[in-house]
C-alpha cells in the first residue's frame, strides 16, 4: 500500500506556467514577480507593506534587527513552537524569555507574558499554533502598557482571522513561512508584513546585503545606478522563482482552506469511535482557524511508540512540537531544564499530528483512522503506556 505522508503541497499547471514564464523572462533573481507577490500578499492580509524574504526564520530575524533589538534585550516567546522561533531572537544577540502556553490552544498565555516583563523586555513574539489565533487583544494591550513591540510568528496562520481580521494584521509585524509543508508552499520562502514605514524601509535594505538598490533596479530598468552599502545587511531576499509559485499558491489559499475545514471535521467525527485514548486537539473559540495541521492528544499510551508503529504501517506522522527549551542547545547554552513550563512539557509528550492536506481523499483518511485504532489497541495490549524521556 502507498505511504500516506503527513503533508503534501498542491502544484497545478498555473504554478508550472508561472515558473516557465519566469525562467524564459531572462531574469530569475528578485524582480517583478516578487514585487507582484508582495503587493497581492499585503492586500490579502490587509497590511501596508509585505516584504519577500527567503524564510520565516529570516523574516523574524530581519524584523528584530530592523527594530534595533539586540544584545542586552529580551523577547518573550513560547517554548511550544518550532526551534526557529526562539533561534530568530538568539541570532540578534537578544535573550529569548519563554513563558508557558494555554492548555486549550497551545498558544502563549497573556497572563504569564505580563509576569515575565522586565526593564530589558523589548518585544513579544507569539506563535498562532496550528493556525489558531492567539489572544491578540490582550497581547496588544500588554504591549501598549509596557511600550513593547509585537511580532507574530504566522508560519501556521496565513488564513487565520481574529475578530474578523486576518491575524497577521495585528501587532507591529507578522512573519510567514512558505516552506514546503506549509499552507502556502514555495519550497523555501517567507514574508514579513507591517504598517510601519521605517521598519519596512530598513528591511528592504538589510535583506539584500545592506545595498540601496538591488540588481533589478540597477540592470533591468533602463537607468544606470550605483548602489551604496548603508547597513551591514544579510542575504535573505525572496527571488522570482519562489514568488512565481507564491503568486499562484495565494490564489488557491481560500478554496483550499474550505477543504481543510471539512477534512478536520471529518477527522473529528471518525476519531470518536477510537475512545478515550485519543482526543482531537481543538477549541470552540469563535475564530477562523487556519487548520495548518491536524494534531491529536494521546493519553494512556506511549506517543513515541505509537508514532513509530504508524510510520512502520505506512502512515506519516509528526510531533508539533516537543518543548524548545528542552532541546540540548537550550539546556546547555541557556541553562533550561525540565519542570519550567509544565503545560508545554506535558503536551509535548502527548501530541501527534496526523496526515492532513486539502486534497487528501476520504479513503486515505479512513486508512489513517483504522491504522491508529489498530496501533492504539496494540499499545494497550503490550502495556506501552508512557513516554520515557
Ligand atoms: C515552519 C515554521 C517556522 C520556520 O519557517 P521557515 O520558513 O522554514 O524558516 C517558524 N515557526 C513555526 C511555528 C514553523 O512551523
């Protein structure tokens, strides 16, 4: 039987045609396709500026650099995320300060944010986990009271809405990932959105070596220009092959989101018969959930054993996520240890993401549910009841 992966992008003839068009244009660096994708993405989110960068990780890093955050500063974030979230703070020389999450959303807990603020705190970096919006009213209010920036990691949350507005339109800036497994996939890629002209102007320069004008402006617009290097920049600008995919992927994002919602509801329904060892991870809050992943909580069975058996039986699974502060690097370099963030640590041993992408067929979903049923029964029979760390 064919292996069912945990995620799959959808690339249609439109993407192929857009890529061929770019390849034949004679310019495959950063040019008109990137500018067009930025314009359409800004309009979709409802922001003044969108800036193409080569990943979400680098988008967050560039945003902090543009905000002047660095050595001696602190940024409050969550340990329930992909390692890149915290790493983007470390790259600047600043300290990531973790606070625990809410058990019903896996999102950063605003009450704990306020308690973690010190005179060195400069920004809050929330993650809209799985595509479920964070409590943005509370987070933005805390930031206002303490004069902090809010930068959101929207890697899971392109389509997500909070109080009727795209979640990426809240706070000072939001950063997106277009990595191969994300809801909008360009292989590698990212975007930073903001309404702040000064931050946008700085990022335009520092994402491209700190130069005042890129290759497109210098060689392809019929006007000779020198560049000047005004800042110590980086090399992380988006290029037109990524933007070609992105432009077409953006046009599919809402129609695919409808399928995500239907598929998540189908999983919820079909998993009911598996009983109390497995609970879909969901909330009843009135938000537009982007449904990036379909996580479940396993109780009374060893999650890692179940994950291993699922893969053996041809079903791809993932864990989103194990706590960042318990990674060897964060233990050794930053002195973190088990017991600091109990909600994250407990969930980090029980979460399992099942295969989930909009074009997934009902037969495939049924095979996932049947296999999970089998594996859980096997785990109970063999008394595989807990995780060893
Ligand atoms: C994927 C992901 C990132 C990193 O995105 P890249 O584009 O690969 O840099 C950051 N944060 C979260 C929550 C992610 O899932």
